[in-house]
């Protein structure tokens, strides 16, 4: 399976910052060590073009990012301190998702070892999300006539408010979000289908609920391409999750989603989204679950 990755995905953050930036290189190392990813299949992205970012984001917001003129309030909302390296990193990650989408259309399955930044809005960043990679990728692929209809399966514990808001009036993009009902964001724009879950939802309830929706979602969306945002903050003891999935439950979740996608012969892009385990390396190991399941289900991913 090919995957987008760059050492530029890592940006140093101030001591004590809650975002586990070191998870990105740690995930790459885990996948290579477990032979789930060959170094020859790692595709390093360039920075996404500003013209492509303008397909989703406002000119004023992109200018503020480029020039470093975000207000303190805007930085707090974004959750990350502005720097040139952060902007560089965010543009790399967006292009990584664009590349992974093209590779998935060619191979059946591909990944970006970042991405799924589903809280970024057209005019601002929020929730550790600077740029909306999935939104930009969909717009780029549609403009190139590679796809017509798209499905976003978002299983991060936090609702994908950025994607829900941006694609609210676009019937060609089906947004499915299964998330914590009482968790961030506190104002949740309507997705095509939202499935809110109570705090402390366990494996059985989570998997039964997901299994009851996924087939109908895939049938209704009729997608040419699926983006799977497999956030691992649904795990028990995640700092921000408030759910109660076990490691076995996480494997079952990813396997259930990917098997239904495979059975319909649909191409899929694997994206990380959120996760806040005890350490960045523990977080990366949980993120690797979707890649382990993808290897089991798709083999080498080549059509």
C-alpha cells in the first residue's frame, strides 16, 4: 500500500502542549518495522498550492496564515501556535491527502500518515486543524474529473464540523459522522447523517450501532471514492474522548468499515484524525490499527 508521508509532518511545539505531534514519525516507523509499509511505497508530498487551498478556504484566512497575522484569539481557536513551519507542515499534509486520493483511485487503497483535519473551517482553523485536507482533496479531484460522488466516513470521537459545514449544500458529498454527543464541538452543523453516542459507549454498543448504519450509508452515498477518518480518540482512557472502546474493539471497528468498502469494490483513503493516548508513540500504535486491518483485508492494495 502506498502512503503519503514527509518528515515535515513533524513541527516542534512548546513544552506541555497537548497535541502529540511526534505521533507522525512514530507511525511511519511502526508501519515500516511491521512491514506494513515499504520505504519504496512512501510518497513525499510537496506543499499544496495556494490556488488549491482557495477552493475551500477564504483568501483572508490564507493571507493571515501566510503572513503570520492571525490574532491571539484565532490562534487559541486553532489550538496551535502559528509558525512558518506549521503553515509548511499543514500545506504538506493537505497535498498528502490529495496524493493519497489519486493513489487510492489507482490502487484501491492508499493512506496519508496525517490528515483528517475535519474541524478546519473556510475562514478559520480550530481544534488542532489548520487546513481542511479532505475538502481540498475532493475539490481538486472533482475539478480534474476523477470523481463525481464522495463519501466521508468520520469515526473520530469529535464531530466533523468543518466537513459538515462546507459540504452542507453539496449533494455529491455524503458526510457520515459517528461521534460523542456531548463532546467537542459544542455547536455541530448537520452532516448528511450524524450518529451521536453517549459517553462511555463500549465495544458492543459502538459496533452494533456502526454495523446498523454502514451498509445503508454506502448504498445511499454511491461514492466513487471513500475517505475514512479513523480517529482513535474513541479509545478508553483517551484524554479527550470519553468513550470506552478496547483495542479489540478498535480493530473490529476498522475491520468492519474496510470490509464493507472492499465488498463494494470501492477505493478508500485512510486518514488519521485525532487521538490522544498517554504518549505520542502509544497514540501512533493505535493509529496503526487501521493499517493492520487494511493489510489483512486488502493485501498489498494493488488492483
